[in-house]
C-alpha cells in the first residue's frame, strides 16, 4: 500500500485539530474580550461617579463647616448676650435694692420728723388752757411733753425739707428748740386788759400761735414729701418689675435661640462626621477601582497581545502544515510512494460522523441568524431560543416558542399601558390631595421632606452600592469561570498536542522500523534535522529538500520523517509556551482576583457607612414625626399613598418608553427569526 495517504491523513487531521483549537480559543478569547469591555466600561463609570460624589461631598463638607462655624459664632454671641442679660438683671436688682433702702430710710426719718412736728403742734395747741388750781399742773405736763418732742423737731431742722423755709421762720423754730418753755406762755401778770379779754382761756401766748403755724407748715411739708416719695417709689417699683419682665422675656428668647442653634450645630456636626466618613470610604473605593481598572486594562492589553501572538503563531503553524500537505500531494511524491514497498504504515485510527453535513449547515445558519437577531435586539428570549436550537431543538418547536413569546410580549405591552393610565390617574389625585393638606403642616414637613429626600438618596446610593457589590461578585465569578474555562481548554489542548506528538512519533517509528527490519541503510532517520527559519515571520519554514531532482527513495522517506519530527517538535514547543502562558494567566488571574476582592471590601465598607447614616436619618425622622402627628394624620395617609404610587409607578416615567422600544425591537427580532426559521424549515434557504 502507498504510505503517502496515511501521512497526508495524519497531517490533515493535525491541521483540523489546530483549526478546532483555534475556534475553541477564539470563543474563549471573545468571551474574555467581552468581559474586558464590559468591566472596563463599568469601572470607568464607577470611577466617574465616585469623582462626582467626592466633589459633591467636599462641597457639602465645606458648606457644613461654614454653617457650623456660623452656628458656633452665633452660640458664642448668644451666650455672651445671656450673660449680659443676667448681669444687667443683677445690676438692676442691686440698684433697686439700694434705691428702696434709701427710700425706706428716708421714709422712716421723715415719718419720725412728721410725728415729732405733729406732737409739737398738739402740745402747742393746748398751751394757755386750763384755770384755777389745775393750771399749774397742766402747764407742767405740757412742758414735759414739749421737751419730749423738741428732740424730734431739732432733728427735723437737719432735713432737706426745711431748706426752703424763710429765715425768720427758721429762726423762730430754732428759738423754739432752744427755749421751748418760753412758747408755752407765762402768768397773767404783765398782760394788758385787751389781751386778757381776747384770750378766753386766760394765759394764751402769741408766740405759741406763731410757732404752731410754722411747725404745722413743716408738718405739711414732710407729709407731702412722704406722699410724693411713696408715689415715686411705687412708679420705680413698677418700672423695675416691667424691666425685669422684659429682661426675663429676652433671656427666654436668647435661651431658646441658643438651644435651637445648639441643636442645629449638633445635627450638622453629626452630618459632617458622616459625610467625612462617606468621603473617606468613597475615596478608598475610588482608589481601589482605579487600581483595579489599571490592572484590568493592563491584563486585557497583555491578553490581547498574547492572543495576537498566538493567532500569528497558529497561522504560521497552519501555513507550515499546509505546505507539508502541498509537498506530499505533488505528483512527484505520489510517484515515489507508488514505487515504494507495499507495507510501510499501520492503520492508527478511524472516525465516523453520524449527522449529515447539509442538516448541520442549515442548523448552523439558522443558529447564526438567531444569534444575530438576539445581538441586535438585545433579547434574552432570542438568546434562549438560540440555545434551544443549538441543543438540537426542532424548527417547529422553536417557531412555536417564538409565537408564544410574541403573544406574551403583546400582553405585557397592554398591561404596561393599563398600568401607566392607572398610575397617571392615581398620581394626579394624590398630588391634589397633598397640596390641600400641606398648608397646615408646611413648617414641620420641610424638615421631614428634607430627611425623606436624604433617606431616599441614601437608599438609592445603598442600592447602587449593592448593585456594585453584586456586579463585583458577578465579575469575580465570571472571571473565575473564565479562568476555569481557560484551564480546561489548556488541559484539553495539552492532551491533544500530546496525542498528536505521540501519533507523529509513532508514524516516524513505523517508517524507521521498516528499514530496521529489512536491514536497509537509512542514516537520515538517525540525524535530527534542525529546521531553519527566515527572519521574516511571513515566510514559511524551510523544508529538508529543494529542487526537482529526485535522488532516491531514501532521501524522500527521510524528508517525510523529518517533516513529522519537525511538526512533533513544534507541538512540543507549543506545549512549553502554553504551559508558560497558563502560568502567566494564573498569576494575572490571582492579581485581578485580589484587586476585585479589595474593591468588594471597599464597597462593603461604603455600604455599612451609608446604612449607618440612613439609620441616623431614620431616627431624626421619628423625632420630627412626633412633633407633627397631631396635624398630619390625613397627610400621612396621602404621603404613604404617594410612596406606594411611586414604588408602583416610578418606572412609567423612566422606563415605559424604553421598555416599549426594547419590546418592539424584541418582537421584530422574534418575527424576523420566525420568518427565517419558517423559510429554513420549508427548504427555501440553502
């Protein structure tokens, strides 16, 4: 038998194996490249969002610091005003106490003086009365009384009230004080008849009448001054009480302002601390994301270069194998092996194929069409149908699945429209009800709305962080799956290469065994032919023969063996390179995994910080809610209804149109796929 077909078959199978490996690796690389594109785009967005968030937080922190400084300055001024208020009340109280003590002392002295003057007037008013035997006794008694009040009258002369008296009146009072007995009158002797006749009481003294009038005037002055001072004292006390009431009201206002400023400063200080914590966590996350982005970008670029190199090497390998087939299929080679011995090779293996090539081509074409439609419409449903078709699903069943899916999508379209109409009606009614109820609770609701917005924002941010955490975990799982796929592909490729090397060496050994068993000289088999390569990578490797002159069967057989051994050596070198590349890929995978793990930890820390901030805001919401419960019972119902409507209907404004467009694209893709599958099933497409 001619050994050439066996050699050609072996090399042809090797070529098919190389092409198969290339397709497997192409799918793996496409998946990896897709992962690189999605991951880098997502991380770029995360980095951009984090930078914007950092700018917002830094701006908020500066505002909070300024507001806190303003609150602290206001608190300092309020404390100073409160101390000044307390000091002014203390000074006013001390001044009032001194004024009252002065008034009281003045009142006491004035009352004593007025009493002495009144008593003196009474004593003088009784002077000269009495007759007979009692006259001497009465005069003695009056003298004693007069002497007892003289001291009081003397003290009255030192008072400011007498400063306005006439000098003669003042002199008369002084004479009275010095010689009070002379103003009581003497015996009747020495008096004229007219004086006795005009005085019915017998011994009336004119001096007593004069001093009595002066003392009465002094008494009236002291009493009038007492009344005036009492009125002034009452006015002063009233003014003092009004002043103290004003000061106390001012103190209460200042204290309330201080408590309000203190509460605002504490709230903003807590928010500042939370913002700084979130800023630190966001910066740490940004740093981790940037490191991961750079590392992933470097890894993807390295993988791209490796893939380009592997593609180039495989292309060159295929060119070499093709060249070998071309060499073996020349007419000269056929003639050589036709004239050779009948038994050179043993049959090594055989393969059979059970499915017709035409059916496979139709199914592959339909599968490609479905994949194209799924890619255009971004339809997961089409992708699932493509998987169903790939796994051997019949066209009729696939078409039925498409029709069922189109019906479901149309029902979903109608349900979305009904949901939108219901939401619009509910939102309008809820908005009107809220506007009617908002007037009475506007002040309290301002704080609650602000806190609700912050809570909603934080909730959204927490959801975003949770999505990022899920995305990071998914990326880690996908990257692990990619790595596992790479390892599996590497092991399979390594096994296939080892099997191919074994086959090549077995073929070479079969040729050598023929010459050994027949005692033929075949020294070329024992000499390892080292291939030489040009510096030009586009040039095929040199063969062990040249020219068209045939020098004998031994030389041709040696060339075949050299080709087989050369291919085997190339495969062994490829196995070494594959092992090195796999080790490098493993190292890169571990680095990427560590970077993603660090990113995940940063995301978890950021989520915890935001949850703490959200918890703090929820406590504040409870405090403010307690203040407005009395007036917001009805408003609370509408607010809860608003939240329920938002949760049920918020997607209408943001996603209704996009959902409709995507659904339309999906239906169009399904219709196109159905039409194509129907044509394939009917045999219209070849």
